[in-house]
C-alpha cells in the first residue's frame, strides 16, 4: 500500500494510494515528521541566547520572555507551517479535492469541480537554485475553450520527485480519461 | 455517465416510501429533498408537487423509491416499488433499499427507454439544514453577475440553490393532517425562538420611529442656515462632522423599512447594526472611564501647559535656527527677519490660548459628552483637537512652503534665462528666446541673490515640513483606527466563528466505509470561508481614500515646495 520515495530536497516521503471504487481514488503523500533533534537544537539555542542576555542585563524578564517566545513559536509552527500529509482525492464526474493536514491536526481543503478541470500535468519549475518537477491541475477558462485560467500546484510542501509524480499522474489520468470516453448524458 | 444521488442524512432512518426531489439531467445528479410515505394517492402526490413547483420555481418530481425493511428482504415489496415506476414515470427510476441497520445500501436504476449497461452510482450524504441555510460564495474569478435561475455554471451552486429554494416543501411536518406524509429535516416540527419573534415584531415600530427622527435631523442639517460661508468651511474641515454624517447614513440604511432582497444587502445591514452597537458601547465605556474621578478635569488642566510647552519648544527651535544651526552659516539678515516673524506668530498664538484658558474645562466637559455617540466620534474629536492645537505648525509650514516654492520657481525661470530659453505658456514647452542685454543683467543679478538666499529658506522649509509631517502622521494613524472600526464586518466574523456553515467557500467530501458491490458512499460537508475572504467580501465602504500620491510624487511635491494634503476625503474637490 505504502511506497517510499524521496522528496526534491532528499528527505524520505511515503505515497499511499487507495482505490475506493472504479471512479474514485485517493493518493496521499506523507512528509517527514518533525525531528526531535532539530526541535531541541532550536530550543537550546534560544535559551542559551536568553541566558546570555540575562547574565548581561540581570533582568529575569528575559528568561520568561524566551520561554514564552519558544512556546508561541512552536504552536504557530505546528499549526500554520508544518504540513504532515498532502492528499489528492479524485472522484470521477464530481471533482478533485486537495487536502493538506498540518501537524496540529488542522486540515485545509479545496474542492475543484470536474467541469473546471482541464487537465492534470507535470510541469517544471525553477525553485531557489534547482529545477524541480511538480504536479499541477489546469483549470478551464470559461470564455476560451483552449485557454487555461489558473494553474493549481499540488504537493507543494512535500515536493516529491519525478518517479512518485509519475505514479500519481498515471492514477489521475486513468480517471480523467473516463470522462472523455463516457458519452454525455442527454 | 456516473449517476450521483444526493441523499439527506436526516432521511436515513425514514420509513419506506417514494423519493421526491430534483433531477439535474446535465450533471446526471438527483437531489433528494424528502421521502413521501405510504399510504398515498398518486394523483394527490402529483398535485402537491405541481403546487410546490409553482410556488418555489424548482422542478420537483418523484425520482424513485426508498425501502427500509427492518426484517428480511420482502420480495413482493420490491416488485410493488418497481411498479410504482410506471405510475410516476421518471427516467431513470432510482431504487434505494436499506436492510436492517446496515450502513451499506444498495442502489439500482431502472431505465425503460435506453439500454445502457449498469452505470456506477455514487451516494452522497448531505446535511439538509446546513445546506439550506448556507450561502455559497463563488471564487472571485468566476463570480459573474448572471442570474442564479438559469445557467448554473457551477454544479454545486445548482444543488445549494435547489435545497435553499425548497423551503415550502419543508413546511409540512408530520403533525399536519394532510394526505401527504413527508420526512425531511423539519418533519419533527418547525422550531422558532420567542425572543427572535418578539424582536421581529418590535422592530417595525422602532424602525419607523428612527426613520422619522432621522428625517428631522437630516432636514435640519440641510437647512439654509448652516450653508453660510464660515460655517460650511468649518463643517468641511472638521473630521468629526464627516464621521457623524457617515454614521447618519448608516442609521438611514438600517431604519429603512424595505426588506433586504439579497444576501449581500442583509449582511450589510446586519454588519452596520452590530458595528454601530459596538461603537456606541465602547464610546459609553470610554465616557464612563473619563468622567469617573474627574479625569476629564485633569485632562483639561494639562491641556494648557502642554500647549505652552509645545510653543516653548518651537521658540527654542527658532532661536537655534537663528543662530548657526548644525554648523551651517545662514544669511544673517534674512534669518533674523524670518525668525522674528515666526516668533511673533508664536507669541500671538500663546496669547490666544491664554485668553481661552478659563473656558477650556467647560468646553472639554461638554465635548466629552459626545463620546456617547461612539468611539469613532471620540477619536475624530481627538484628531480635531490635535489639528487645532498644532494650527501654528500648519501656518508655519504654509509660509515656509510658499516662500520656498516661489524661490524655486524663480530660480528655475532665471536659470532658463541664463541659457537663453523661455517657458512658452501657449505651447507648454521650453522655447529659445533672445533677451536684451539689460534683461540679462537684471536676470543674472536676481538669480545670484536668490541662489545665495536658498539655503536659509530651504532650512526653514525643511524644519517646518518635518514638523507638519509628524502631525500628519499622528492624525493619519487616528483616522486609520477610525476607518478600521467603521469598515470591519463584525457580524460576518461572528457568524463565521459561531455558525461557520452559513458562509460557505465550497464543499469537502469525505469517503465513508465502502463495501464491494455497493455504491460509493461519500459525505458532503460545507467548507467554510476563510476569515480573510470574509473580511474582504463583506467590508463596509468608508468615506476616506488612502494616500493617492505614491512615494515618488510625494517626494517630488516636497522638493518643489507644493503643499501636500496626503489624506484626501472622497467627495472633496481637488485643491
């Protein structure tokens, strides 16, 4: 069920594909979890700096402020920044749903109706100093049948490499094909 | 195409019957609104449905059958249900059956005219009450002004629209003695709150009274008496009057007796009402804090010393400028003239302030009472008091700017004379011109004088422009706060916090447990709008527009000595 791949920056990620029915598939990419090492490193650095300031200024408010900042920073990081899992639910003839789950349990979902989806493609992008591949959904322009009104990039936080993206791409295309072959209902 | 059946979760435990709803053929979806139970007379059912269709303009029809058998499968019941398909002819005829307490239902379609192979069925559960009350906000790029009735470009909005418009269908509950027995979300009886009903009854006379009072007040405001020149100038310049006018407009919107037609209008009225309420509550809180322990008296007592202190600081500044400021050497004569002129001005100002000092406490006491009209009014009064107290800084800035501006224009014109060119007013461009010798001589003389006097005027101008900018920044911050309180849609934010399903950005689907051979089961939930979009969609319009000048044009104006008015109000003529 779960296969291991690597992300664009080298970290380990896992892809889980589930088929719920003939026209419904769910593809979830799990990002590497928060490491205890990095957490302790950051906390110790902040507290050492605070202790240094305390020794210089002899004001104990610095220490309590450092604890406060560390706690608030950790909560903000877990709730708004650290994404645990990104998943794609493709329901043929209904639409595509993109979900990101954060480390604190928050889930942010977007549902795109099938009528607005033109295609799902793999694109290249320049990210910092690298060129990476990313999967994206092309949305139809309501006025122009050939045009694309918006590009919705997927798996932005886990950034899987091309081998993982090809698996996801193939899965999606199998379902998107069905809407072309099925005759439109009268 | 895959058949999608939208089934209300409240009907999951209903008795057997027939399914009533709307069929969207272009999407191959069936939106089930209610279940009609046995026994019924088909003719009466058809009559009832056509009446519902006439009132709600939603094409409701019988879509299929629903069988909920508590015991083992009943063979004759399924045959009976198939026969019903011939009475209520509908393509395709949907048959949903539930056995015992099983979660997994079987759903089959029956098509008479076409021989399509067995198509896949997706069963989507939805919460009827939430979908009915919710308002779908389309994403901004697809938001067009087309009518909702026709041309439902978004499939989801068709579903929301169907459920929302079928309110009449949900009015019949199980206690009605009619021939039709329905099950839907309200079939246990409609609920209402006594307080809400009482408030609705009381609001009508209250609105009429308020409208009458407002018409009196606006009549007085518009009367000729207040239109004479000094008063009208004063009203335009004081920001308190602007704010009071704005709030008056808001009150007029609330007290109008026309019912709100669309969702946006309703939300706007509610937002204005809540905003006014909070504003007045905060204002009264502020007032009670000010008047307790006579804080306003203390404030009045410190006002005059503060004004004195500001004037003294200005005098020290001018003495510094009249000496050798920052080591620069000024032209002694011009320096003394300008310095003495400004010092005399400050002396006049101090005398006026001291003349007014016995009355300050009383004036402030009465003006403070107007804080009960709202916190925004109190903040505007504060901004006006600051403007009045720093009026001398404004005057100095204007004098310095005009002097500097004249100098710059003179210098540029004489510089053109040096090069033998002239500004052609007719053609708005620089043309060459031959000057006489005496013109050149006088021009050069004037140019030299102006050039060597430039540093002195420039320094005075710089100092006063900086002071003026400081005051403008403080006033600007206060106005920013007032704008924030004015335009924040508090009711929408509270609604998003407490009843998040009312403001929907879209939907989200959750895949429920599946069983092989049974249709795909999904749960449709409402995806609420994010707080940022709520504020952006429902923001109340305000009367001030933010600095239209970009930074470059502001700097250019400062350099040339033109007067700057960074905070322009809408409706004021350009200066």
